[in-house]
C-alpha cells in the first residue's frame, strides 16, 4: 500500500513539475551557447556558455569541450590552445590582430590642446556616430607582427581613416591569411564621412607582406563584399551583394577561380547567410532562410568543367540551423534552435539524414516546463499570394477556451521570421503568459524568394500592412481567439508597423506596444546614421519634391500623419543610445499620444541601444511588457 501511495505521489509531483511554464526570470537563467570550433585533434567540440546574472547585472562565461559524437563536457580554464588559431599564419611565423587607432582630430582638445577639459566634438561630414557610439576619430585597424614575444606590430591600413574590422559588428572574421602566408586579406569600406554613411560598398583587400602594397580584389562590385575564406585548393571565396546602398540585397557566394569570378548561387532564388567549404573542396555548404526556417544547403563547385551548378537543401524541419561549426566524418556539427529552445550544439548525419543533440546546457530546464506549440498556417493575401504565418499557442492549450492574441510585427524590415529564439521578443514566454502569438512572414522577409523579399522596399505602408491584417483576421476566425482582446507588438520596423497600424486598424486592436520604432519618416531620414538604409528603403530624401516614390514615404506611409486617427492605448520603449532609430522617434510618438489624450507609457533605457542587453534592464522590459498587457488587454 505504501509503495502504491509513494508511486502515486511521485507521479503527481512529476506532473506538477511538468506544468511549470517559462518565466522572465527563467529565460534569463538559460545558458547561451557559443561554439568556438573543433579541436586541433578533431576529437572534441570547444564551446562557451554564457549565463546572465540579474543580481550582478552582467554575464559570466565558462568554457568547455566535449567529444564530437557527444558525451560529458569538461570545463577548461583556457581554450585557445585547444582550437586552431586562424589569426596565426599557416607557416606559424606571424600573427594578425586588430586594434583601434586614433586617426582624425574630432575632440575640442585635439584642435586646442590647451583646452583639454573642453567637452566638444567637431565634424565636417556624416558618420559622426554609428549604432551606439560617437566617432572620436578612432578607427579599427588590422595589424600583423612576428609570432614571438616582444615583436612590434605593423598597421597594414597605415594612417587611413577606414575601419577593418567593420563597425559596429565586425570581428576577426573580417581578415584572414592567404594559404602561402604572404598576404593578409581584409574587409573595409574605404570611404569617409558623408560618403561612408550613404554607401554599402565594402571590398576585400589583399595586403602583400613583402612589398607593403595593397590591391582591391573586388573592385568591380559596388555593394557589400564580406566573409572572405579560402577553399581547400586556395580559391578566394566571399559573400557578395551587388547594389550599392541596398543592405538587404540578394547575398551570393562568389569564388575567384583562376581569375574568373564564379557566382555559385546566382540562379538560386534565395539569399545566403553564411557558408563553409567541404573538406575536399568539391562543395560549399551554406545556411539560408527557407519557408520560415533556416536550413543547410549545399552547392557543388564545378571549376571550369561543364558540370552544371546545382543547389540542394539538405536539412529540413521546424527549427533554425544557425551556424556550421565543422565536420566529423559524415556529420556536420552545427547549432540549432527553435521557438521553444535556445541554441544548442547538434550533429547532422548527412547519410542517414538524422540529428543528434550533443550539448544539453538547457535541457533540464526545458524538460521541467510545459512548452508552447507552434503551428504553420498559410494565409491568402489580398493580392492572392500564399503567406506563411506562425501561430504560437500557450502551453496546455485548450481549444474550448478563448485566448487574448498578439499580432507580432517583425523588424528589419528584411529580417527572416524563422524558428529563432529571442531573449527579448520571446514567443515561448508570451505564450506562457496565456497569449496566442500570430507571427506572419509578411512581405520583405527572406526565405520566400527574392521578389517577396524586395517588395517591402519603398512600400513600407503598402502591401505589407495588408499582409499583417490578413494574418490576424484569418487567425481571429478561430473560436479560441478572443476577438475583443487583440494586441499588436513589434520593434524597429515592427515598431513602425505598430505606429502605422494604430492609424488604420479600424478598431481591431485593443492595445499596442512599440520598441525603437520609426514614427516620423522625415525626421528619421534626418537623424539616422546609416543614411544608405533610409535612402534606399524610403526612395530618396524628403526634399525631393519631384520624387513621387519618396514623397509617398513621407506623407501616405508616414505614421506621424495618421496620429489624428489614433484612439488606442500604446506603450513605447526607447533606447537612449539607439542611433539607428534615434530617441526622437519614440519621443515624438509618446508626445503625440499624450497630447491626444490616449493612455500611453514611455519606458526609456538611457544606456541601451537598438537592443536591450543588460540583465536588469531586460527584466524591467519584460515586466513592463506584461504589466501593460494586463492593464490594457
């Protein structure tokens, strides 16, 4: 009898544990896995686990290695000797690295040394600030030196006012050694001031260690040239966008083979995220968005033979493959995530087409939670196209009940809405709080063909708005959706979407939440730092009165012109160091709402940029998000 009772109590206990759901606190206790590579002996995977500490308001990292076929991880204090250092030349004689170099006079004390306590910045051109940092005349430069202690570095960019690695996100992936150790190749946009701000024309440069001379390997291309790598047989390979000023152009894999530049993905209707060569140099594996997920593809490399180039998708499923770490026999070692699981390390068997999870940093946490359910739904748009809509249902979903529902508006505007796992816009957490989430793959998203991706540029308030409304209207037909409790949320372009929909939603929504959203297209054009973006997507400048496309952006498609129709509560988040969508956008929107007498709240993060990165700030973000929904929805 006691045994039966204990078994029953145990089962009840396990059942209760299983009914826990994701919370904001648990979300920020999850380990964030960053692979560092395959070990030199090819037997282990080396990786980092970063865990934010809300109490300390910072993140702490530990390093591990584990067998390539899985097993118990081993913590290590120092990992650099375990993996090959790409920055050491193949012959071992030199090391390449990057440091900041002071090049231009910008500060008051630069011009007037006796006034060293002055707090002044003086500019003669744009690029005076970027992302979240003011330009103080310092630039990232690539250096090399002998791989011996005490050696002195050589700045291969000299005194030039150019960046390599590229700001704000470039790292040591922006420079590599040639196989013969005689050259360093690096990525740079060699433009200054205003010309820098209006262009995306980065190139791959080759520096000769012996002569000190530099040549431009991609001079013929006017758009982005990034991610240089050499094939096993020594062919320079990189990612290329063709059009200057268009940051979301089709991204292709280019191989320079015996002086002939071959585009391996020219005839494939998609855009590449990242790539790596097979060990034998016969194939290139790459990651790209496809139908609401990110998958691994392969493309053969024919050289100068008449063999046709063929792209083939080799993984499939409702998950995102985020990066290729390396190879082990027939297996590709990758990271994978989905809307219920943060990224972990996996192995994919290319012969068996099977997956094996190798790291389990967060497995115990997820096993203790009741998870949300994600469903694919295909909605017919107003122009007769088929649109994928992700629908995320609360844990323990009951179709006989009614649930408040959120329309999620993705940013970018040309960012893929896939099975990503965000630590801010976390669908699992929204669903755990009892909300259905509707996330449409609206116009402007990679993974549905180049034409679909491009349709949003210069049409921000056009078809895409119909796509949003088609999605929410279709899902709202379901009996389990509470049609009286619909909300609309989003950040960046998603924030613009919230501001715009607030003026045209025809009483669909009961509440809105916008984070760092574009509110006034005219003032946005006048204050954002990467001018090439607004120049391209808006169709031109607001003073171009004869430019009908641009004028439509600044009038019809400008949320500020629709404020007289606002009548719904709105929460506005804004980062003080967001130079991409500057603070005035959030301020203008909040001021308009307040003066219109609309219930509104302004949540300001003085030290955050376009994102929210500090643990305690992130907790406040989540608490305000759900508090607002409880108040208004």
